[in-house]
C-alpha cells in the first residue's frame, strides 16, 4: 500500500473516531435532560467542543510517524488531495470530511499554506445541501382535530419524564395555532401538514421539537415546541413558536450549541435552512455543534462575498478596545478582531490569555449575551480593500501583523 493510500486511510479513520465520539456524547443529552443533570450536560458540551482538536492532534502525530519528512512536503499533499477526494466520493458527510482533511493540513503546516492545490478551500461548487431524508421526519396531517394532533405529537416525543400539565399545554398550543397559524395559511385544514424532525434538540434546561407547518400550495411556517424541565421531576411546554425571526434567535450565534443526534448533519442543516432561509449555512452548522465546518462555510462565504463586492474594510464604529483592534466590511455583517501587539494600560495579559478568553466564549453557556467567535491564524485580506484610516490604525497597534 502506498503512502498516499495509507495517509488517506489514517485521515478517514481519524474522522470516523471523531464522529463516533461526537455522536456518543450527543446521544447522552437526552438522559442528562431527563435527570436534570445540568452540570454534567455542560461538561459534556465542553468536552465535545474540545474533541475535534484532540483527534486532529492524534491523527497528525500518526501521519508524522508514518510519512516522516514527506509529511512536510507540500507536493505530497497536492498529490494526496485527489486520492482523498476519490475515496470520499461515495461517503456520507463529504463536506465534514473535507473540513477534517483541511484541519489536518492546517495543523501540520501551522495554517501557513491555505492552498486550493493541497486543500479543499473552495469546496465543490456543484454540491448542494440536498433534501432532508424522510426517515428523519415525523409527518402529521392536521385533520379535523388540532387537539388530537398535538396530543399525538407530544406522545410521539414522550421522554422519560412526566408532563407537568398536559391538558393545559395542549390547550395553549391549540389556541396559538388557531390564532397565529390557520389565519396565515389561508387554506383548508385538509391541505395542511406538520413535519417534525425525529431528533430532539437539547440545550441547557430545554428540549426543542423542531419542525414546520406547510400547505399543499407551498405556504410554510416554522413549528418549534420548547419543553422545559422544571427540576421537580416534570416538564412543561414553554411556548409555541411559529415565527421565522423567533426561530432564528433560538439558533443564533449568541446561543450555545445544541446537542442533537445528527448522523448526517447536512440533512438537518438543509431542513433548518428551509425554516430560516436568511440564516447563513455556517451559523446553522455551528448551532448543531459542527463549528469547525461552520468555520469552513464562513470562510468560503467570505471569499465569495469579496469577489462580488467592492467596498472597503473600515474601523468598526464604537469605543475602541484595549486589547483588540476591530474592523468590519460594511456590506458584510461580521466584525473582525485582531489582538494588538501591545495592550493599553491597565491591561496586563499575554496574547495567549486573550485567545483563551475568547475560546471560553465558545465553550460557555452564552445565553444570548455573548457572540460566538471563530479563531483564524495567518488570515489574509486583500490590501487594496482596506481604507487608509484602517491601515494607519493597524500599522499603529499591530505593526507585526500589518503589511
């Protein structure tokens, strides 16, 4: 077996190890929710975030042992990429496999060689999210009794914890559907269907049933039911959500990642994208815990936006930070932060301390107050897109990182 084949096998084995562990951690969320073991749930969530880096480091060391000097040879990786692409062409989760391969490259080369010839930078332009497999959904017809429908849904998703007051919750959901859904659908009940993902979304003290209500004439609305553990051995329906903007907030980057069983994450993302068409693909992958591929999707989206826009990066409005310089592209709703070379007094800390504090944000329960972050190294921007004011600022506060 050639080194190319052995290296491909090692990377595939590494991804399989990562994904199996990721799934096992995720599948434990139901039991932790039922037993109200919130501290354990937070610990597992943090371990799941750290898992990716741990596996990447393991596989990279194994590759270094196998390939020796060849491991640092860019031409070897340029030859490996098409071999790896061929091996994954018939596998599920190809986009995640490409990101895993990229992560190995970045670890071995210190993020210094982000090159389409050796990595999957642009991705496959012909690949789409596709359709959510019917096996992932429970489908219901509203029929003549909305009350019977809601009882059935709650019964199908019955957890090992009793309902606090089922009749009250069903009554409230039925009332909400009659007041907020049926008038907007403007069609006969017989034409209305409810689809709910079989996988329950767990986060903090909530278990979310996520689906949609749609009609034969292609009208649709989200259908999200949050179930809350009252910590006294019962749970209740917190609300019923039918508004796209409200669902978008639940899946916001200011919220912790969900624990949701996703054998093929792209299919879950495809369904969520139907509910929230304005939500970025990167943010949806982040929301279900695949934040490394979310980072890949963000980078690809950013490159595409640069090609289709011509405005300049400028200093972000607001009060300047003491440890970070912040800038933005007005046509792109993201802020970029770069650690200053020297910190303004009274700040006394190292660059690594700053990085660790931002990593903590990703691992912490953000509860809608803090924004998630993505850390990049050797990130390159087109110099001609920087305003004179921003260039002057960067040359002043981060001269070691400026052109």
